C-alpha cells in the first residue's frame, strides 16, 4: 500500500510566474517613468537655456544701442565693438532616482528567482 504525501505546494509554480510577471511589469513601468522624467527634465533645461540666451541677447542689443548712443555723443574714433558669445553646455541630469529604481528592480527579481529555486529544492526533497 502506497501512501501519498500531501505537500500543499500545488500552485507554487503558478504563484512564482504571476509574481515574476508583476515584477517585470513593475520594472518596465519604473524604467519608462524614469526615461520620461529624464526627457521632461532635458526639455525644461533646453527651454530655460533658450530663454536665458534670448534674454542675454536682448540685453546685449540694448547695451550696444546705448553704447552706440554714448559713442556718437562723445565722437570717439573706436566704433568697432566685437561681441563674443560663449556657448553654454549643460551636463545631463542624473541622480539617485535612476540608481534606486534599478537597485529596487534588481533586488525584487533576485528575491523572486531565489525564492523560486528554494521552493524547487524543497519540493524535490519532500518527494
């Protein structure tokens, strides 16, 4: 007479697959969020840089006009004014947000895989 042992682990593989799918969707969603947030920050920086450049250009034009008026009043022979523009370059915005999201996703995937492997090992021992 053979006795069958009941292990109560009938749905463990399905649970791990569902958890894996949820974690994968969460990881993809967080990466999408970080990418979109980075694009938005770059757009805002570009707009701010453009606005600053336009304001600087307007200020230099006003200064040139006032300088031309002053030069015309004093009748100075030096009327050549050279304008040098220095291009501004911004570094890409990075920070702990991107690192934390990656570490969180990696940790969750590692925990899920480890739990699944431990479950398989315990199941094979109990059979």
